[in-house]
C-alpha cells in the first residue's frame, strides 16, 4: 500500500499532511485495494472514503469525477438519491469552474448527509460518504477554489463500478442491474444485460453454483437474494413468450476463428466473437453441442430442450457448429491454419475419468463404467439396463449426478462411497440432500481397493475404511487407510466418479503447447494464451473440472484476447482486467453505515414431488412465478460500489 | 400481532402492516405523495420519512415501505425525520416548482422556496401512473426504465401506445399534471410532454353523447365477456 499523504477509509483516518514524505506513516492495514499503490495511483476514492498519495492532488476535482460516475449508476427510483446526486454534481462542477460560493459547501454537506441518511438503496446511502469526508478533511481546498474564482483543469480518472455479488461472479454480471430491470418488469432489457456476460442464461439460471449468492450482503440480515432463480425467471419468460432476442447486426469481418469443443467455454467465446463480426466455426467431437452441459448434467437438473434453445440462439448470432468432428481424427489441428483460421481456441473440457488406483479397474469388467461415460450414455438416451445394486465412487457433483440418475433408471439400491467425510464432500449441499431424500445411501470414509468380478462381471468391491489426517494441498483433511479394516461391498455395477481430466491426445506436438503438471493446458491467466502462437485455451481443459460459470467467463475473456490478437497481432492485458485485479484485496461487503433492512425471507420455489421422480428424468426444481420473481427482485439492496483512481504521473 | 412504539404510544398491529398503515390506524398523520392505498408502495418521494430505532440504532426509513417489526420504536415527528422530509420536499419543489400539489405539500412540511436549482420537469418519477395502469387497470402502457451501470438511459417513464386503452387513470392519479387528458369532439387525447395518443370516443345510440374511448370499452367487454352491442348505449340511457 505504501506511504500515504492522507487516508480516510472505513472510518479510519491517517493524516500525514504537512509532514514531508519521509515522515509519512504507512497505511498497510486500511483494507484498501491492493492492486494500486502510490507508484501507480496518485489518489483513490470509493464508497467508503478516499486515499491521497500525492500531495498535489486536487481532492475536489476527484470528488467531482467520482460523483459524476455515481450519477450514472443512480437508478432514479428515489427522489432524494436522484435529484440530490444531480445537485451534488452540478454544485461541484460550479465550484471547479470558479463560480462557487461559500454556502455551496454547506449545501454539499447538507445534501450528502441527507442522501446518506435517506436514499432508497444501499448504493445511495453509501455513495456520498467520500464527499462528507472530503468536506471534513479538505474544506480548505474547497474554500481556496471558491476564493480564487478561477476554473481549474480537470484530470482523467480510471473508473470501476462493481458490487460484492458482481465481483464474486466469474463473469462479473451486472447483477443489481438486471434484478432492478426485473423489478421494473423490463424482462427483455434484463435478459439482454445478462447475455452481455452469459450466453447460456436459461442453463446458468438452472445449474449455476451461484457464488454471487454467497457474497450477497442481504445474507447478514435475512437471507440471500435468489439471484440464480431470478435469472432463470427472465430466461424462461422469454422462451415461454415465444420471443427471441433482438440482436444487432454485427460488422462483418472476414477473419475466421476455429474453436475446438462446443462446451460452455467454446460457446461463450464463439458468441462473443460472432457479435464482434468474426466467422466462427466450432468443431465438436460428439453428436450434440453443449459439452458438459449436454452430456455431464442429467436432464432432471437441465432439460435438453433448455440447453438446445440457448445454443440455437448462439447459432443464430452467426456461429457454425460442426458436430461429429474430432480434431486429431477427422481433421488435423495444423490443417486449420491452412484453412485460413487466424486463431484457435481449445476448449475441449475435461471428460476423461481419473483412475481410482483400485486393483482390477483396467480389466474391462462388465458393470464397471466410468462416471462421465455413464452420464453421457444417460443423456444421449442409450439403453442402460438397471441393476440391483450400484456403487458410485466419489464425492463430487458427477458422483451425485450418477447416483440420482441410477435411481431414475430403476436401479434398486444406490450407494455412494466417499473416502472422506460429509464435510469435505465437494458436491453441492442441496444436491446431496436431494439425493438422500430420493434414497441414495452414502458411505463415508470408505474407498474401494479391488474390483471383484466373476466371469468378467462385477460382483462387488473390496473396500477399506479411512481416517482423516492433516489437511492436504486442497485444504481438506487427507484420508488415510486404516490397516486391517478391509471389507467387501457387493454390487452389480461400479461407477467411479472421482474426478476428470482433459483428453489431450489430439494435440499435434506436445512441445508446441505447454502443459501443466495436472495434465491440463498451461495458459496466461488473464489473456488465455497458450505457448502456441495464435492458440488459446480455456474452460475445464485449463482449470481441470470446474463449474459452468467459470468456463463461460474464460470463454468471454478469450474472445476479447482473440479479437485483440487478430486486430493488433498481440494480446496485452486490458485495462478491464487490470482494474479487476486492482479491487482484489478490498472487502466490497464492508461499509461504515449499516442499513436497516426489514425482514423479508427469500421466496421459495416448489420441487417435483419425490414419488414423481422415478422412471423419468423430469426437471426437479421449478422456477419462480411472476409474483415470486417480483417479490424477490425487490429484496436486492443494490450494493453497487463506485471507485475512481487518479493515475500517478 | 406485532407490538411497537409510535410517537411514545405502545401499539399492537397485524404482522405485515407498514409503519404508514399502523400510524394511520392511531390517527398519526404522515405526509405522502407517491403513496396510494390501493397500490404497491414504492418509497420514491421520501416525504413519509420517519425515524426508526431498531436494536438501539436510529435510522431513517420511508413509512410506506417498511413493515413493522416487533419492538421497534418509530418517531414520526423527531427532528431527524422532519429534516429529512424538508430535504425531500425541497428537492421535489426544485424539480417541479409549478405543481400545486407539491407546493402545498412542501408548505405543509415547512419549505417555501427551494434554495437549489435543477432542470425543471413536470414528472417526478413517482410511478403512480405506472402502478395504476399495471395494478388497477391491468395494462402495462406505462413502464419505468431505470438508469444503471452501462445502461445509457435516463430514468424515465415510457409510454407503450399499443397497450394504452385511453382510460385516463394515469392522468387522474398524476400528482403534478405531467400526464393530461382532454375530450373534445368525439376524440380523447391522453398526453404527456413527449408522447400522446388519440382515442375515438363511443357515441351513445340513445342520447348521442360521446361517453368513453372505444378501445377501453372493447377491453372491458372482452374482460367481462359482454355481448358485442353492450356498450352501444351509455350507462345513463341504459
């Protein structure tokens, strides 16, 4: 953070003015954004105060620049916020133009305090705080400007607007924005805002892990805002109304881009590039597009027609998808360059199951099926003969999806065995609970060591009990086998689902594209470039198995990089991602003033009744009806955080 | 039932009651502008601001939107509340200095003349029209569009002519006269500063008077499943 001239943040003040640089105290523990310091920024202002690194900074000018940005975000729904902020901006502009009067300072203070006390949302209540601070600590600067009666030059500031939920979202969706549009029943506009960051809104409205909801500040009062279901509501509204999004005609560009893999990352990248006018072709090995969303998520969580519709809209935007085309089998990657593709994006996902390390797992026993293969068979409608007793090995979402699918297929006795305890289980809590409700039995602290078979058919597994030791690199406690605790679990089928990795066998030259230790593709994290010229990679084949929204976000990022690469011949870290890293280390949830929030619990949706879930793959979760969606949308506190930086000279 | 204190009175009201409704029940008057008892509260004008003390923390809130909670203390005439109301009234008056309704409300609250200047407009975005059209009439001919991050719009109320049936309810509830309605020579015009729509009025077969817009009568006829000739005669002659 470095030495500061002045800082007032979150109610803490450091005042080194007039002391000379050598005597300036450090301000390490202020909880400020760590990305910028005195070497890059001369001053910073945000919702909870401001910092000055350079004595020469004109604080009033910074306040004005800040409030101008605040004004753009202010929604207009409460008059104290809307008119008040307008008057603040006008008054500050007047002072900077040399036309201020002394009583303007009182006016600013009166208004800023009034807005802080009585604006309709959290954004309105927090936004004036730096103004109040500036008047408190830099009143002389105001007076000087007013007395000089001369217009002063305005500086250019860097701007960032975010919110705790937006920052938690890998795609940084404008969550308060689209929720408010729902509240105003502007569903079309809401959805188009969502599509700016997420090209699969109906899909993500169903299966997103919703890190935004965990970051929601409403959690500290009565419960999170159901952001995911609100997104689903508008997406479903569009579909049920028979509408299609109105897409602007992009400028046409002749440049071609090849994308390997039609999963979420590939689709997101293709959609964004198509909107920029590129000719995009996706090569997909399978007979369906969607990647993991198509063959890795069972239909009771994500019905096929939902996914198909989102993909259809992407195709309408100008993306060509060639199914049943495997690079390395049907086409060579090198050949893509000859076909005049200017850039390649590898987004093949991670579909290859990891080995358990159990004896006999490579013996091709009948009834021994990898989890990914199993889900693929289920989703593609291949016939699966229900067995009596199945063991699903693993504790992630894939394991739970396999188990719940087995129940729906008519398997009688469905068991999950997991080598750690419930606490460490990486699958989503709600999914585990639903699985148990449906009758899945989970054995914890157990792992198979040997697959037992008779006449080439699985009859069970020899298992060993585990105890938990010290935390490993993943931060979870390491399972340690208990000697002599071996026992046999009978089963007609065993489905290992202990993790996946990308199948990179198609890569032409291993030396050309560097791989990471975990047998994933190594890329620059911000630009998504691989070590191969013009070759980019993203999604699960870079991160290992991750969640859908991460893949979408990496596809979005890559589209920006590829656009830069084709236009300029190189990729530089954009200002956006620089600002993005600048807010790392700042606690966006914190603010000096706590709001009072009347208790209104989140809306709940109904679920398909238990007895209707067997023998079919009907969707389990229902969406919000209009009434519930509007009620839920009202709950958003609108915690937008506006920040401005003055770059160092 | 929920127990709370309003202006030193201990009162018991039904759960879900707003502060405004609770105060009204005990004859405590709080000024309002964007509130209407038959519409969803919005809290836009901020004139009904009251001071609320929750767990020892004093805060301001709008009485129309805040549902009562057990044990809270509400002060409707504290210095803090009155100051906030004056600020809200002053801003509204600056925006809309010619509206009789706002002038009289501001005067009541203690603001005679605003000390600030803003771009004057007749619409204060209170959304009474939007809510009436949606919740009472059952149409959505008026819609609020909010400003927001990267949205590049100014907050405003949009008019969707295809949805409008010319009933004029919006003009009736508009507190500032931003929406107006005139009937003349068999035509009704509903209009605001930047939009208008003409409606052909229906002539009564008996008395020959024009009595309501045809589109509105058609809408009602459809809703109530009435015979095609039902509105040929006006209610006075029926």
